[in-house]
C-alpha cells in the first residue's frame, strides 16, 4: 500500500482552545475559541499584531503556560507516528490530548515530539554553558543510553545542519553573533527529531540579510527532515514567502485563514489587508504603506460584536452587535479561504466585497476622508 501524501495527514488538531490570564483588575481573554489543523510536513503561519495571542497560543499548545495563565477550554490533539526512536508513544499511535498528559508523559512529549524555538536566542540559551554542552544536555536527558562520544558527534552533526562549524561546539552564547545564536537554538530544537517545531518570532531581532538566511535554512531543514512548523510572527510578509497555510489572529481569535497565495493576492478580512499593506514592497510598483488606524483592544474588555470594528474602514451596524464566525469567503469556490467578517454573511450583506473594495476604503481612510 502506498503511503498517503504527508501533507494530507493531520498531525496536530487545536480544537476550540481558550486561554485566560487572571488579573486583579479583570480577566484577560488572551486566546478565545481558536481551532486549526497542522498536517504532516506543513508550515502553518500565525500572524498578527503584538498582543493578538500568538505566543500565548504557542505556549498553551506546548503546555508551557504558568499561573496566572489558565487554559479555560479546548483540546490539543496530537497524532503520533510510530518511529524507531520514540520514547513515550511506542506502544500506540492513537491520538492523544496534550492537555491531559501527566508530568512524566509531558516530559517525554516535549523535545521528542514537539520542540520550540523562542523569540530571543540570547535569553533562551544558558549563558554559562557552551553551545555543545546545551545540545548534549538535551540528548543526555532524553537519550540516557547514548554514550558521551555519540552525544558529541550528534551535537557536531546538528551544528553542521544549521550551518555552524564544529569548532563552535565549545563557544559560549556571547561569543556568537545574533544569527549564529538563533541557529544554535534551532539545532537544539532538532536534537531529537521532533515532529513539530514551534518558532516564536525567531527572526525578530535580526537584520534582513540574516533573516533571509535563517528562513532559507528552516525551509531547507524542513524538506530534509520532514518536520512540521508553526511559525509565529507579526511580519506577514515573511509568511507569504514560506508558509503553506496562514492564520491571522486579532484580539485572541483567528479572523482569517487560507493559503499564502490567497492571503497575498486576495486578503478578504479588512484587518488582513491592513496588515499586509503595512509593509513596503521590494518589488513591483511603489505603493503607499497604509497601516491600520487605532490600537488593538484591551483584552479585559473586548468590544462587542467584531473586535476589529472600531478600527475597520468597512464596519457597519451588525459589526457592533454580532460576533462574526469564520466562514468561506466565496460560496462554491475550491478555495478554503475563510474570514470572520460580516461582509461575507448573506444575512447582513447582499454582495461580498472584493479586495479592490477593501483597498479603496483604506485609501480613502488614508486620505483623511473617513469614508465608511
């Protein structure tokens, strides 16, 4: 029997996940009713402004949240695959809810099945341990049967995979450039051949040349090692180049999702359009960087209806009273693009807007007319 296309096999299913932070002045609803599916070998991008819930979502999936954070509801279903090097799930390939794992099971799940690359490599790396020691520490903890020499050779192999010379094995983090430190954190994440790598804004503090090198390296390693990626960033232009699917988050919810081609050529949610056009283009004709007026809402008191309506140039009456659900933007289309916007709800609008319509409204707003 032929094996199914890896891209069609579900690997991780996030179902109606909600995360709150308890504060003395109110409950912060950081993530609300988020659902998505990550398939094997796929790069899923999560984009949105700071405070939209992206990193909280990543920490919830990996069970790294600490009080006062609380997972209020939802499931994170992982579909394991039988592998020769598996530790915890060798007896069964049945789906498991990551949120139900015991401490011991969770210890095995992390790094073996899911690894995370944090935003700041300098903070993620131990400043008093060499890079090699930090890689070998992961191997010693999760592969106790490996010999010291085998751990060293594996560390050298991992550094080579991410483009770092083996003589850097004894270097401390402060002796490496920003780009090399980020590559080192990626090497640690790859140490146990994890199925899922969560990358939480891994290129934020790097210059554009190093960013390009890191992104190219990630895509090359994905092709070589066949892992899946959840790539989190506020820079949607990065995801347009590397992600298979993109989910846009605003005020803790997913407001649009689709392929990178759909999001680039035909962003349908007004927020997605504003996010894409907040960055200048390097190719093609010059265009005005429109930006998005206003600021994200206080998550302790999210506006009624659509949370984006106070900033939206196309908002109308229903947007202030009814919460929009994710729905297909084009009925009967082969595209799976969805948007949480009343502009695509036949109960409120007779004709869905085109990307050109959204562009015209943003342009009018930029000109100062305030057209709605």
